[in-house]
């Protein structure tokens, strides 16, 4: 069980930037959760805070508990064991995510050398069978190739293979389909769905991909969680006005969205007045929205919007 | 006809003669949006780079307003044909604050502007004074892409090649960018080439679509042309 408990992340720079604002998510073993939100909403920063890979000027508050152990106070040695061994972070498959000088077979198998004392050749063998599991095709040849010869979709699936190499129980995937076309998005979703036992926390801006790989969806806006619920419920009957706007704006739903305004400059919420952060863009705002709404419970679903205040 | 290609071909040097663009004949009229739709690797972005004058075709011809042109473009061709990339961060110098990047087109083309007129202009793109003093790394993907678009539109081009302009962005930002583009087109009669792997997006935005497979560009007929 991984428990994210009131986690906030702030970057100490000239102007303080609040990237994650008091997020709590419980991930029981075997759960599959997607975090959906626009770029700059803080979702990737939240993932990185779990494996403690944030830059030095990041200040993380709250607790991140792995079976009761607070990872935020774990020492370097313990973190090395956790990363890749228990909790695996799969970065975006863009150009910078693999070492261009190392062959893919070695890179995919490297977690086994680090965590399971495999020899180099054993690790390459294992990485071939891992890639076979994800049907990358021609896996022996791929293992001897360098990352630049891979397409974006192949690289992303190789990254997932690398992520699960050492048998972690929890997979954190960061935008695994960004920029990929529909066919390749489906291939990545298939690869992720092959992982049956692992706990999944996947960050994406693609709502249909989120639905394809997750059972629960957490919607983030401007560093906060605005809605949490079962994926089906969110897709069919979203509660928060922002979630509804996302769903209506999807191409398959006709790209229905009339500009009301743009998001506040990302990370600048500390300088903004209190109140609901979506209110400038919200079609359903009321006078109450100048006060920050708490998270309301609506039949087991969570939503941060005054519309669901039962005191109404 | 604002842009027209004749048997435009691009072969990668040293890649076993792989033909990325195979004798493409495409045309673009004033004020229209034409889609290049295909999977990744089909050659649509390579054609986009050729049209924008960033790479030279191996063979074939390209005309802008009837005039034969070849890369690197000069004068009116250079200003007239612009490209918006999929990854907005590569369009910006990472060391410069946004203000410096946004004033570049005005300085290059000696266009009049003032700090307050720039602020007023950028408002339409959801960019405000606080954005101007940040470096690209401190801006979100959506903010950067809107800034890249604002910078292109500041010089009033005739043609913009839109290379997967929203595939890295969330759906709301995607609609916002498409709305900015449509609005600008209706006022300025600019032409767009939209490169996308998303069929629904292409159909929504484009009057005509070329389907791209293995470097072959085929115009699709019999589609409704309303936008």
C-alpha cells in the first residue's frame, strides 16, 4: 500500500512556486489510478516526489508512506533499494529518457544488475524476454540497437519494460503516451494492461488513455485535486465543472469548449487571492467561489466544488 | 494558389535510400486549412519541414504565390511561411526570459511595438506580465505553445505549417489553440497546413485532407468541407 498523505511541493526560487498543493491519494495493492490534468498542473511533480527525484530546491511537505514507512525521511541507501526494486518510475519516453550511448538491451536490464545481482549478459537475456512480453518484435536485434533507432512508441514500451525489470510492486508512469498516435497509444495501453498484479499510478493528459488503463481517476487542476472517483463514473458522469470541460473538449466528443479564460500562470497560486482556482474559467461559478472550497464527499466520490456542499 | 508542390521528394541521406516524401503534389489556397493526416513515421512532418524551408527536397518543385522557391527562403517568402512545432520548448532560447523572445519578431522585421502594446496583444493568448519574466523552463507546455503561436502571428504570415501543434497538450488547451487559429484565419485569411495523427481533429479543422502513408500523399475526396 502506498499512501500519499497531504503532500505539498514548493520550489524555492525568486518567486515561490507551489506545484503540488495538499494532495492525498491512497493506493492499495493492485489498484490502478490515473492522474489527469493539463501541463503544469503538478501531476509529474507529484510522481517525482514519491521517488524523491525532485531538484534540490524542492520543499516537500506531508507524508508518502510505503507500507507504513515514510519515504520522505528515508536515507539514500534505502531509497536506492526502493527505486526500481519496490517502486519504479517510468519517465516520459522522449529523447532524453534513455542513455544514447548504451544499447537498449543493457539499459532495459540494468535494474536487474542493480537490484538482483544479475551479470551483464544475464541482464541482456532477461531484457530480451521482457521486450518479448510486450511484443516489440525482433527483440534480439532491438537489444543490440541504440535508443535513437527506436520510434517514440517503441521507446515508450521499452521504458515500461525497464520499469518492471526488477519486479517492483508499484509502477509510476509519467505521460507514457505523450505525442504518440492512436495506434501506438493502444499498444502502450496494452503493455500496461499486461501488468496484472502491480499497483499502477499513471500520469496523463489523455482522458481516454486514462480510462483504458485505470480503475480510478484523480483530476488535478492548478496543483490541487479537484475530483477523484471510479474511471467509469468520471467519464460518464463527471461532477467537477473542470472535469466536465475536459470531457466535452475531447475530439471524440466534438471539441466542445468555449473559451472562458486561460489557466492562471502555472505555479503562481501563492500570489493569487484565495478561492476556487477554476472560478475564472468556470461556467457554473457562484458568489461562494471566492472562498476556496473544501473536498466534499458525494456518494464515495470526492469533489472540490461548492456545488456539492450538502449544507446548501 | 498560395503554395503548390510538384513531385516533391525527400530521400534521407545514408539511410538505405529510404524515401520519406515520395513525389508529393499538394496545393494550398488562400484562407484554407489543409490537413496532412497519417501515422508517425509516414513522412508528413518531413514535408512540413520542406514547406517551411528548413530542409531541402531531394527533387521536385515548390511554388509560393506562383514563384519558384527553395530553402533557405529570403524576404517575403521567409516571413510569409512560418512553422509551429510540436515541442514548443525547441522554439525558445532556454536562457532568455519570455519578454526577450517575444520582442524578437518586432526587432527582426522592424515592426513598431511598445511594452504596453505587447502586453495588450499577449492578453488574447492568455499570457500576462508575470509570464514575461520567466524562462521557458518555468512555463507550462500550453503557455509556451500559446507564446510560440503569438510570436508567429505577430509577423502576419500568409502560411503556417502546424506540425502536431497540440499533441503534447491537454484537450482544453488544444481547443483553445484551435480557436485562436480559427479566429485569426477568419480575420486575416491566412492558410494553414495542419499535420496531425488525429483524424477527428483533422476533420474538424480542415477543408481538405491528404492521407499520408509511407511518404505517399493522397488527397481524400468526397468529404464534407464545412469546418
